[in-house]
């Protein structure tokens, strides 16, 4: 039996994606050398890279999307030209008149009677009923997934598989952390959705065990980020394009670089610094379908859009011209003490506690500063700290961690991303689609809300109802926590009325939910 | 792993994504208070617009000579196609809000203009913290002003019906006073026995999770009516209506919640904001529809209802280089409901001349949003000035409750 079960629990759950089922031996391996188990992944060459057949580069995906949009446009134009009466349907106007209470009641009664006759478990049937709020036109036949949807699912599956098969999963957890720190949202539009996966593969993964400054530069020059935060539209007011088109700055990316990516609120910058940085990075854009500036879908510096002249950012004057000006600013703020503090705090909060131990934050901040933002050194310092092993497991697993850990425990070989994507949507963490540029929340309160807990239970029950037949819940509990499992949890699992119920309770147990 | 089988269709996942941005939560108790004098049974809904609403585009100061130049290509006009609906001789309402215009004419809706919280920086997240926490500045706070107001109300019967959308409670309603909510998710549910066993385990092993799960389980009891489940093809705008519609239905019930909050995302219009039509117009149409859903769904209770719509800050007076607006300061708050003393735009208008703009770029705030909220809470629920100035909105003595918002 394990030598140190509690430390194994920390190794697997706090740092990783949980123990795999079957004959993985994860728990025993973690218990025999907890720190070594976590750190071994850090030393594998290119541990964070994700390259496999079927995953295309950002320019290739950009071209595919541009072509797809071009085709649609041409089809529309053809319809318009032929003068067909079948004009593309326009958005139905919102109903102006407010339905009366009695009409709502009548409407609801009618639908409730339909509901009672329908199979309550058949979600699709339940969802297909006509909508009373907006009258639905007859349903068109289902469309095959387009290139955007196909790409998103392929990227999602690759990421889910990588996390499912990792030994500990520490490197994948680091990827998820940094990807959320530098998040984009696929909901921004077609380009963001088709690039969500390639952005993470190209801008985040290569630097997860590298240098922060390199990740920062790769992120801010990635077409997906430039699109997400509108920088491709920002023109220097005195640039040639700005003058010709009578347009100007958009501060969005510059602000989030300072507020969310590096210095943090209160990190010592002012509104003037935001505006100055916005000027500095005018011209940072990506080439479009026509490829006038470069190969479509690649980062390009458009000198015509760049605000000419020196800029002062946080007290320092940047005389450089061209893209070098922005790169110099980024390099400086990557090394700013506020950045070290901001990153160290977020890092410790993610892995250790909502209110992380100040001594740990101070040490991480020091390592970050001393190593010039070496992220492998940062991760190593975290694993080497005593706090990370001594702090009680009070954080809740995020929905992504919970679903991946469930799949790992049950030995699933993910071949279809849909169940994972659906579960993430339900639990409020839709993949690569946070509500704002600050990413998904990272506190226990956010994920342990009443509705979230209830939904986790429903999802656990559904997983268990499908997969609980052939398993021995007591063995699974040993794989999850061995003798670190509390007597209460062990008793609850053992006394369950069915294997399914036992599995649902196991998945909802503090041993499985907390990390 | 096999979960959420039924949610694999594109329509379903898109629906869930969109609803992720819309949340409703309510106080778990009926207030027991004395407005017995007039037999009223007051209701309050707080609607948070996250992302910073462009107040100058929603209720445009068309009479200000600077406005058309500052808002440029997206400025509203008093005439021509898609003209603004003039609320008085100075302010014009965005044409995407005909329901609000109708309520305004019926004296059941009002606008407070050039309003802001006490926050003067430009971070959404800090700005929302201040808006929702009710504290004078940002910081890690655990409770919202509406929740602290509830704590000051005498607690009556337990609410047996409630709903919320989205797995989290908005900060404005988070805190010590218990809240309930519900998410309209079509998902086979865990049976009661499993839930009870899990609760027992948490009681022994993880007490912090007991209350969350208990509440989560109670919510579900009510709102199982299918009519609240969004349907495929529902867009973000439709989602706003659906959330409001479900909330209104439960708030209309005699044993339903009286005080609730919901939040709509997506108001951060940095680029291509659009004028009378376009992106902001669509969002405003959704908000307008949500207000109409409340009016229809609350039925007779509309008479006693106040809906307050607020946002974390405004946007720049001058449009930026991408036909949008950047983070600003002064903006609007909207009031709607049968209990509102409406038909007015309440504003100490600061003017839009360069010298009058806050930091030379934003509409200068002349009204403290806390004064509006305090006025509503005092007149709707009889909360004392002292409670409002100390525990609900700490350190807000200077922002006196606004008089006469409620009829």
C-alpha cells in the first residue's frame, strides 16, 4: 500500500488531472515519490507541444475560413442576381406586442400537456417543441458541420485526449492555466472559433516551460488575440491609413495587456500609458483573404497603420520604429515587478488556495524576477514548496478538471468531444469561451455555487447511469484516494444502493471534487 | 465518458453558451414589511449590464450641440429613418426600445442620466465589483449591496419557488442572506435518494458544500415546467427575453420571490457599435424585450414592481477609430415598472463641451448611482437612511437617497 496517500492525493489532484483507472498504477506511483511524480513531466522534451495529424496551422485555418466565407458570399450574390424570390431569410423582428398573462398561461398549459406525453429524458425531443417567444419558421434540415465547427471539435478532442492520457497531467494543467490567463473567446466570431485551438498550440504551449516574455510576445502577435481584442481595427490617428480612412485607435488590446496579461490593476500604469501602448501596437494585425500584407492568416506589421514617432510608456520613451517599438515595450513590462507579483499571485491561487500563503507568493515572485520569467523554474518552485503540499485541499475542481478526471478514472478513450463540450457548457465553463477577457473564475466560490453543485450531481448521476454497471466502486475509490479516503466517504460508497449510485457519490465526494 | 448525451447538438451547445451570460437569482424569503398602508406588495428586480453600456447611445442628448460630432457616424438623429424617440425636447431614446418608450409615455419608466458609481478607473472587473458590492472602491468582497439590503428586511415565509439561470449568483445578490436560483438545463437528474446520501456525506466530511447543494436541490423543484427551456435557434437576444420571462413567471406567484437580480453580458462595444441599427441596437432590443416580458409576466404585480437597470460605467463620449467606444465614466440607469414615477429623464446635465468632459473624454457623472439605488430601496421597502448609508452602501452618507423615484 501507498507510503504517503495524502501526498499522492495532492500530487494527482492539486497538480494533475487525477488518477487514471485500470492498471495505470498512478496512485501507487504518486505515493512512492509524490514530488518526483509531478516533476517528471517537466523534464520531457517539448512536453507541452501538441502536434498531430489533422491539426492545421493558424494561416491554413485562416485560409480555410476565408475560402468558406467567400463561397457563402458568392452563393448569396448569385441568388441576389438571379432575382429569385427566395431572398435569404432576414432576422425575424422581435414581437412588439407583449403577450397577455392569460395567453402565456394558455400557452404554458398547452405545452405542459405536451411535455407530460413526451419522454422526459429525451432532451432533443423536448427541445424541439415550438418556441412561444419567437415563432419558429419550419425547421430546415440539419446542416453538416462547417469548417469552423469541424476544426473546433478536432482541436477540442486533441486537447481532451492529451489530458486524458497524461501520467500526472501537471503540464496539461499548466497549459490550461496559461491558456485561461491569456484567454480569447471563441464566441467573438468565426476566426476566433476556428483559431481557438491553434492559438493555444502556437502561442501558449511552446512557452509553458519557457519564458514568460516569449509567451507574451507570441500571444500579443497571434492573429487570434489581435482579432479577439480588436487590434486589427486600430489605426494610428496620424498613420497613413488613419488619415486616409479617418479612423483611429482602439485601446482594447493595450488595456488588457496591462490589466490582465502583465501588470494587473494597480500595477503602476495610467490611462495615458494604456493609450500610449495602444499607439505603439498600431499596425499589429494579420493578413486577410486577399493577402495584400502577407500570407493570409499570418501576423503582419502594417507600417501604414502604425502611429509614427516615439512614445512614452510608464515613464520610458521608446524611439524604435516599426514592430520593434511594441516588442521593446512588451519585453519591459514582462520584467516589471508588478508583473512578477501579479503572475505569482494568480499562479499560487490557481494551484494552492483562493487566498494563497503570502510566503509562497513572495517566493514565486522572487523566482519569476530572478530567472527573468522562467516558467519552468516557476512551476518547479511551486512543486518544491512546502506550502503546496501542506495546504488543505480546499479548492474545487473546475468543470474541465472534473470532467477530465472522471473520464480518466473510468478509463475512457475519448473519441467524441461532444459529451465533454456539452458538460462544460452546462457547468458554465464552455471550452475556450469565457464571458470576458479575464477568463474563467478561479475561486472555489465560483464553482461551488448552488446551481453548479446541483448540476455536477446531475452530471455525475448521468455518467454513473451509463458507466456504473461493470465497475467496482470500492476499487475505484482505492484508485482515487486509497487510504487517504475518509471513513465517511468509504462508508457512503460502500452502502450505496447500486453500483451506479455508488459511482455518482464517489464522483461527488470531497476526495474527488476538492484539490 | 458519456454525459450530457442530449446536449450534443450544435443548437443545444450554442444555446448553453449564450445563456452562460444571463443569470437570475432571488432572495430565498418573502420580505415581511409594512407597506400595509397602501396594500402594496412591492417587487424589485436589479438588472446588471456587464461590459459598460454606452449611455450616450441609449438615451442620446440630441439637444446638446456637441453630441452629434462626438458620437459621429453612430449618433442617433431626431428625424429620418430609424429616428430616436424623443423623450423630451433634449433626450432621444434609441429606436430599438419601443417597449421602454411606451412605458415612459405611460409614466412607468424613467431615465437617470450622467450617473456613475464611485469608481473612477476603467477596469470592467473592478467596475463591476464596485457596482455590485456597493462598496466605495474595488477589492475582494464577498457580498453585494442587494444581499445586505435583504439582511435588513424582516424575513417572512420561505420562498417555495425560485429560478436562476447560469450556475453562479451575481455578486450583487451574494452574501449572508440566503438566495436561490435555477438553471433551465435539460438534463436527466440525480434522484432524491442519491442527493440525500450525498448531503449526509457532506455534513460529515465537507460542511461548506452542504448549503450550496441544499439550495441547488430546492431550486429545481419548481421550475421544471418545460416552457422555460430555451429552444434551438434562440439567439442571445431571445435568451434575454427567456430569462426575464421565467423570472417574471416565478416572481408573479404569491409564494414566489419578491426581490431578484439578473445579469446580461456583452455590452463592451469597442468596435462597430452601430447606431440606430447594429450590434448595440440588437442588445438594446433584447433588453427592451426582457422589460416587456417582466411587464407581461408579472401581470397585476407589475403595479408594485420596480426594475432597475445599471451598468459598471459608461463609454467615451467620442467614438474611437473603429466606430466603437472605449471605457468611460458617466452613463445612464433605467427604471421601469408600475411603481416608478416615470415619464422623466432625471439629470443634472453636465454638457459635452471638451472642458466639461471627465478627463477630457467621458460624460462627467453628476449623479451617484448609489443615490438612485438608495432612493429605490428606501421608498420601495422602507429601509432606513442610516442602514442604507452604513451597511448597504458603506460610507455613502454623501450620496443621499434620491427623492420621489417611486409613485
